[in-house]
C-alpha cells in the first residue's frame, strides 16, 4: 500500500488529482492530444498506471479537467477588467483586451484549440456560455437588432487572436488588430 503524505485521505486524493492534471497539461502542451496516454500521464505524475482510474474513468477526461483548472481565474480576470468600465463600448473593448491578455500572460490560449469531446464539452460549453453572455450583453446595449451576429463576430475575432498568439504573433500586434476590428464594428453598428 502506498504511503500517504497528507493529513487526510481527501487531501491525498486532491494532491494526486492535481498531479494528474498537471501531467496532462504538460503532455497536452508538448505533444497535443495524440500524446495524451495513460502511460505518459502516470509517468509524469509519478503514480502507478492503475492508480489513474481511481481518479478518472478514462484518460480522455483529463483535457476537460485541464480546461476546468483555468476557467475560474480566466473568468475572474475578465470580469474584473470589464467591471472597471461603465459604458457598453468600453466594457466590450475591455473584454476583448482582457481575453487576449489572459491568453498571452497565462499561456493557455492553446486550451481553446483542444478538440471538443464528450469529456471536454461541459467545460467548453460553460466557458463559451459565460464569454458569449458578457459579449452579448454589451452588444444588446449597443445594437439590439444585430446583437447575435455581432456577438458571434466578436467571439470569432478573439478566437482568431488566440490562434495568432499561439503561432507567435506579437501580443501587441494581435491586440491592435483584434481590438481595432471590434472597435470598427462598434463604430459601424453601435448606438
């Protein structure tokens, strides 16, 4: 029986799960989804391979857990940035800048490129729902008659920004182009 180096079994389980999520993230960053195998994750986490299945039913669950690790801090940073502004225009532009900044500073814009699977869809749906809700609220205030299309266009632009950042395009250049594009939409359609 392995020695538990925690005060409680719950703390031990949380620590092992954290190691598994960290190992999965390292693997996803370096090798992508194709490299995410039980063997690789367990070796990186330092646990026996059969131990993995005490924490997840399949290695396919791990990308969803990695995504779930980042959502709270990502959403908090964006919510804080948006809350600093009073006009819908400025809140929308703050959302764009904060989203791109999060992708740059935390280095997890790559999460957005993970394929959606049954195991990641809940986390992805939650993130997209929250993101689109904020953007839609601001577009509703600016241009109710085109809010759906403008929300989708804004999300697509920012998603493209994430892709550019992952390809190594300088963050300042990406923000200038993406924020400028959303600003142009606000000028063209905003109240």
